[in-house]
C-alpha cells in the first residue's frame, strides 16, 4: 500500500499527544529517521516481538512496529551495540561473535516481515521504502571493539549491511579514546594508529564515521583525516550542559564546516544535572548486574527482572528526570549554532533515551510541532528528520574507494 493511502487511513485517535491534527498529518508525511536505535537488543528478548505493541512502563521498551506507526517513525539506523570488554584475544573473540549474532538478529527481523521492514543500503533507498509503507532499516555499529585488531573485519559488517560505525563507547579501546573513560585520562590523545587504519577502511567502503561516545580529540582526528563528512549519531551540546559526552560550539562549527551533522540525543543524564538518587542507582546497578550481554534470558527470568524493575520505580521513584523542554534546549542551541543543514535526530531509544513528555516513539510528532513553533520551515524539518543524515551517507558513498 502506498504512503498516501496509508496516511488517509490514519484515524484522528492515532494522533500523538499534544499536537494538532494538522501537525500530526505533516509529521506523518515527512520521511523520519532516527540515527541511533538500540532496539536490536529487544529483538533477542524471550517472547518479545517487534510486530506487537509493548509499553514503556510495563516492559520498558520504546520502539516496536505499532508505536513506530503511531509516532510516524519511518525507520533509522539499527545499532549493533557491544559493551566494552577486555582488550584481549578472548575478549575480542567473544565481542566479535556477539556482534555478528546481533547483526543477524536485525537481518532476521527484516527477513521475517518483508511487508513491514526493508533493509536499506544506500541513501537513495529511504524514500521508496517509506513510500511503500515499510520501515527503513539501515544498520550501524556502536563501539568498534568487536573488530579486535583486524580492521579487515569491517568488510564483513559492511557486507552484512552496516553503513555507519562508531569507534569507542564508555571506555577507551584499541581504536580510540572514549569521552567517558573511568580513568578520566586520554590513552592515545585521539585515534590510535589502529583507529586511523580503521578510518581508512571505512572511507574506502563508504561507511560513515560516527564520533559519538569518542573524545573531543577523536573528533578532531576524524575531521582532519576522514575523506567524507563525520556524524555524531547521538550527542548533545556542552553549552547547555557541560558533560563529556556533549560537544562544544567550536567543535559543532568545525563539524559543520566539513559537512557533518550532529544528531540530538534524549539520554537524560546528558541533558542536564539531576538530583542524586543513590538508593535508586544502587538498586538499578544490582538489577543490571543480574543481566549479561551474552546470557540467554528465559521468559521466567525476564519476567522476574521486569517485576524487580517495576518495584524499584515504586520504592525509589525518579522525581527529577529531564524533560522534553530540556531535550529541545539542546536541539535549538545546535540549530542556532550550525543551522538546519547540520542537525538531526538520534534519540538513543532502547539505550537509555527518553525524557518526561517523550517516553517512547509515539511522542515524536512533538519534535515536529516544537520546530514549527520555533519558526523552522517544513523543508528545514525534513532535513532535520532525515535529509541531513542521508546527505552524509550519500557523501560517504560518493567518496568510497578514493
């Protein structure tokens, strides 16, 4: 069914909260992409289906097909995320195997429901997929750690469908310094020699370099060395909240000068400071300690963990969570500094993103509404929602092999 026919079938009741029918219809008309979806982690949960509607306050997931339709999210970059482990042969091997299986989970999602999902490999693929009423599935890597010390492994992931890759995550690895390493000291002062080799391979293949989670010095190296524009798939602005994960105005301008884009995240801890809640943090830390990336949860164990999480919310409620307005403060600042050609959206769904007033993808029309109220045109908003990230992807494609 074509996109126009689908729009005609949308009931008024399906509108996201707090926006007018006119804004909702405009939002549904746009091609909307989120550059950082951690939803692939949900695909491997026991009994969980992307085709069924779930609840953010019941199972704490934020993206599924019914909610994507309600919130007008056409798709995005589905991340192969691997937590940082030891820089050893055994650590690299386990991470490699995990990442390959996570990538296969994404491909299996597409293969199992071709009526609703379609793999996208080039920038030009997005529009026809959306026009056909399907969800767009680009693939990305968050944390290059699984590549070990063999940069040629990036070819395998490219063949799998990966078109964007980051370098580091919460800690330094073999490729790059992290912005949040526990040591609070640089290891390489930017990219490592191996990281520079990886960047060359990414440029050769046409994979977009992602500087989110990496240090400012890594971003400097990427801007100096990459032959194609750089992306920040899920980051914020230091001018609004001075956090190591955020980017200052000078780096924003340098990013834009090289054709790059910052995709704004909605991870509360990076948006503003919150009142400490040590009891909640300790309880959550203990709960998460029962979950391991390589562990296969049984349905019973998952139900037990969900019940414990709900109990934590009751006992130690998070009463000072950042809000939608805090998120918009970062977005509007970035737009003021570098303009609508260099800002996009990467909210970190299912990876910690979400704020009061925008808990899951159903609320996405609120962003379109807020941008309209801030004076941005429909053409500007289309760039922000997908045009800019697709331009960066197209530039990577055009520059590959050079």
